[in-house]
C-alpha cells in the first residue's frame, strides 16, 4: 500500500454504536488500514472517546459532542466547536482526513480551514446521490451557497461511490476538487456452495426501515404477484421508524404469512440469513452504493434492485434484475421476471454476482485504492506547503 505509515483521521461513526452501511464501510476500511500499518484515529458524534478494537487492532476514538440545545443550529455549533477543540489539540497528529459523508464533519473542517485553525488536507466520500442525499443535506443548511464555495475551495479530493453524485455536486458549484471512482468494499469469505432454490422463493432485505429504501413500493408490487400465484417469503432485517406503517401495509395488502419483520442482526448472522435465501431485493428510491447488496452478492445471491447509479450499474441483466426507482409497475414487472426465472438461472446469476465481488469489490483492493488516494492527497499538500 502506501510507502510510509500514513497518519489518518477518519470522521465517521463505527458499529456497534451505529449499525448502518456507511458505518460498516468505515469500520472495514479502518480495519484494513490498521492491518497495513497505518496510524488511524476516528472521531464521530455517536461513538465514545477511548479505544475500540477492530479486527484485532486497537484504534483511538474521539466523541464529537453536538449541543443538546438550540435545535439544529445549536447542534451544528456544538459539533463544530468539538471539531475545533480536536484540531487545536491534535494539530500536528494527522497527514490527512477522510470524511465519510458530506455532512457536519466536512462543513466544520472547511470552516476551520478557512480561518486557519487547521490545515489538514481533506478527502470526502459522499454517501448518497439524489433524493435526501448528501447534496440535499447541504442545500438545507442556512447559507448553503457559502458552504458550497468553502467545500469547493478547501476539500482536496472527492471519491464517488455513485456516478450520479458528480451531477449533484456540480449543480451546487462544487467542481474544483479532483474526483475518483473507488467503490465500496466487502470482506470476501470462502464461496458458498448453492445447490438448490426453495420451492417457495425466499426473498431477503437488510437495512434501515426508512422511506429511502422503498419497502412500501416492494410490498405494493408483491401483492399482484401473490394474486397471480407466485409463492414467496420475504424476510426484512432492520430497524426504523416505518416499521409500524409497513406492518400495517402488510395487513392491508393481505401479505400476512408472506412478510416477516426481524430486528437488526450482527454481520455474521446476516451472512447466515443470506445463505438461507434465494434473492436479495433492494427497491430503494435512491442509494449511494449499497453495502447490503454487496453482502448479498458475496453470499452468491442475485440482486433485484433499482436504477440508482450505484451497485445497479454492475448488476445489469446478468447478476440480477434492475428496474426504475419509485415505480410500482416497474418493480412488479421485475419481480415477475424473477419469479419466472428457473432455479438454474437464479443460481447462475448468483454465481456472477459472487464473481463481481471477487473481481471488483474485495475489501483489500478497495482499501488499497483508498489508501493510495489518501497518500497522494497528503503528498500533494506537503508539496504545496
């Protein structure tokens, strides 16, 4: 990887404090960088100060503390002051900062860089395109045009996990930072041996029960499939504010006995559930690059997903089925094609999905590419200074 022990500050949260795809991706990257001998520290608003063990390596962590008063403005001020204190205490401790998401962490850093409190080069990886994604968050901040100019000036590099993020950034004037295209990564375990598909097709989804994920669309699309005689079981693993609404929709559509809700489970248990399924469904209205889909593909599952310019650009017509987002008719048609597929076709698409993971998304390759980007950014900053 890099020629020297790069000192990296990661702005993001970690599991088990947060069990989201972005947080799992941060943990995987940090673990790989630690294994490569890098010096990593992590700061986030939902972790604790101290030390955390990742993959047998200990990483120092810092709690960023938003204020509990003053609403959104108060939270942002408290967060920025917390980042400022860290910058003053650890001014010379890092060669580069990696920010997961274009959020309060990035805004705090560019503001502090603008007034000379810190001079760390910053690499940003936005999480989501379109919808209520990273750029929409930035637009919601008072004075967002000024913040966009600060990001454009004081961020040194941006990595796109989703092609559509480029258009989102350009729409608000962020064009100066160089762009890279490094996807999310996944730890690759020994390939499973899938020999058969259940008579009752076993569908699975994992994630957060939020509107972005399109589960209301999926349930609406499954109802005509059930009426047409398709046999299936859908297991939903995750937590979120829409659980009660979705459960009510299951009752209303007559999907009782077909759809089952489960609490979020640990990654090792997720893989066990994936290995006991036939198809992974991802009906999202918008996405970045779904970690849940990568986990399913690693387990040799075909994926039925929507066009979001993320993982769907790799799946195409060979590793699953892709349809338009936010459209019940299109999703219903994709489900029909999946139900009509033979067992042999399902298994073949799952093998292609697994091969894609091995060739494009193995964590060691993704971590190396990100580390190379961080090293290049740090080197360019040293040369300028």
